[in-house]
């Protein structure tokens, strides 16, 4: 399961966000390092397509896709040099597939800490950059020597040399002009700034009325580098503890619709190139995760390895067309179910039935 790590300064709202997304019980306290070990939880990926198909099929069970979120302890200026949780904090980030910056904008004098999301962003980016610089400096001489006897390492070393210059200038790799091929070569180095990034700006209830204005500076700073969301995390964490009807009523009272977090989870899911295919029937409707560009046999393997090994064909239709027709049986009857072979590249929202033999 893909992992996302929450990164931010102390008291930015990381543990509250974790609780809002996972229904977990992480300690959310107004002092630094309330979280000293990562909390790990799973959040459902909200998908109205799955719910609609489950209703159509009268499914007894509905299983959404899921992602894992790690609530990592607060970062402080100097973490790359051992301040605060230091290397323990940084090790927790290295294990995740993507990073979520939690940036504080909410105003509360009883909760210590900076209330400027751009300052939060500056410190977090700088510390991750310094940590990557140290990593590259420690490894690059060994790699250079190895490349003299193994020419297959030449391109990797060239990418590392380019990264070294960028990091020395205080620039995160995802802000650099390194080619995608170079960044790919650097993946075995587990560099912190060579991961997809999202940002969520944590506001207070009063700021919800001016949310676009509050998050605009962060959007302008990150540009196309990362999607930026604004949310009153404390409010959404409280709503997450309620039953569905009461939660909807609470969010409606603040004119928040379904809340910011479902959109955030979808963006986090897509940031890693993850998409969803669906299966539906009376017994179960389920969302399955696959990576963009996956073929039908690979997607079949997400259900069971035997299906990939013995793949014959995929019977498929897009979810909205199936919903319009009203049932799988009717779609088959009118010839709308397509027969696709081993080379078929699955699309987001495809509904599949796999034929296989082992």
C-alpha cells in the first residue's frame, strides 16, 4: 500500500489531520513533539463511482481503495543537524512514497508556534534539502569510484553530481530543472526532496470564509509543483468522529459540502500516478488500485496472482456507461461489454470482469 508522510513544524496540525483521515486516536497536543514515533493508519479513498455501482448492483459489501498515512513527529529548524527528533524524524520520511506538507495558518495564541504557512514551508523545505545534501555528500565518492569499474553507473553518478550542485544552493530537487530520467536514476538514493509533494494549509474556522485568500500565497509559491488545499483540520477531525448523518449536518452548517479531505485524498492518490478500476456484483463492489499505464493482466493480478498468470481476457465497460444501462447483464445483452486482451491498457473508471484459467 502506498504511504504518505505528514511533515510540518510542531503544532501545525499533523496529528489532527491523521485523526480526521483515519479515524485514529493520535495525540494532538499543543506542545512540540507530542508525536515521537510515527502513527500509521489507513484512509479510504472516497469514490462516488463505487457507491453508485454498489447501489446499482445491490452489493452486500462495498470495499473502497485505501492509502496509508504516517503521522511523523514535528520538524524543527536544525533537524538536519540533529535538532528536535533529528535523524529519527528524517528516517520516518524516507520510508514514505510521497510527502504532505502540513502548513499552519490558523490563529491561536494558546498554541505556540509560527502562524505563517510560508514560513512553515521555508523551514520544512530547507531542512529536507540539507538532509539530502548530507546524504549525497556521504555516498557520492563511493559511487564515483564504483563507476570507474562499472560503466552502467556513469549516468547515475552524473545525476548525483547535478543533484549535489542543486542541493548545495539550498534548492529541493523537485524545484530543480533535473530531467525526469535523472530523478529516476536517483530513486535508490532515497532522497527526501525527490518525492511527490502535496500541501495542506491548516486554517481556523473564521478563515474558512476567506480560504482562497489564505492559501493563495502558498499556491503561488509552489505553482505547478504541488496541489495545495485549505482546510480547518480541527473541525474536520471533530466531524470524522461523528456518524455519517451528523457529520454531513456539521459540514453543511459550515457550508463545506463533503469537506476538504475527500478532495485531498483523491489528489494524494493521483499524485503517485494511482488510478482505480472497479468490480461490481450482488456480493461485492470494490475499487482496485493500479498505476497509470497498467495492462489488463497486471490489473488482474491486483485481484489475485492466479488471474494474472492465467489471464485470458478482460470484459470491460466504463463505469458511467454501465450505470446508465442499469446492470452488467443488460450491458452484455445490448453488446456494450468489450472483450479486451493482454495488451489492453486499463483506464481509470473501467469496470472489469477477468476471464482466466490456471
